[in-house]
C-alpha cells in the first residue's frame, strides 16, 4: 500500500464512479434494481447532506492518484454515540490485500472523533459471515472480545439490515 489518501467526495468529479461502485455492489449480492440511474441519483441525494455535516464522512480513497475505493459514514443524529457505515467499497483488485482494514480503520477513527462508541454496518447477507471471520478471527465471538478488528470489543447481529438484502452488525469500539 503506497501513498493511500482520502479526499472528499465531489459530485461533479465522482458521480459516475460512485454509481459504478453502487451497481457493482448490488450485482455482487444479487440486489439489482430496475432503474440503476434512479437508484444512483437517490443515493447521491442521500449522501449530500451527510457530506455537508463533515467532508470526512464521504471520501474517495486513492492510491498513487488512482481511485481504489469509497467510504460513506456518519454519526447518527437520532442516536448519539452511534455511527453508521452506509457504504464502503473497494475495487476488486484491492480486495483481500488489507485495504479493507485500512478503510474500516479510517471510518472508525472519524466516527470516534464524534464520540461514537458503537458503529452499525449493513452487510449483505452473503458477506456478513465472511466479514466477521476475516476481521474478528472467528464468527463465534458474539458478545465477546473480537481481537484483531479495529479495537472492536464485541458485535451483535441486529435482525434485519436497513437496506434490502442485508444484515446489520453493530460493533462496539474503545
């Protein structure tokens, strides 16, 4: 990992790329929509107020001036102390190479600045077990310490994710 930077999302510069990331994510989990353009516009409209709160909430991730990912996070106004990871994306070439942990570390760091001690992440139902195995060492650490995952001390499954075919996971951080 050389020269990884996080820069604020720009609607004019990044719209098409974010729409492609969103489409790729939905295709990979079998959650396609009839009108991709409308779905993307809905997402872009949703992130703009978040970014106005703090430009660090919606960032494009670059390595050596090439885009490799995107992070969309925010502290929940209605639930003080809880952050939400709405969308974290890495291009396929950067997966399974520790970039995901870098993006999650960034998200946790920013949310901790807003006194978030719990973070909710919607994960596709297909990926929730994989995410937990990859970052917590074992899926069986529910409600216990999960060493190796961003100083996360425990997680719990919430019933249904906030969006479509997802499960919500709540991580508790130092």
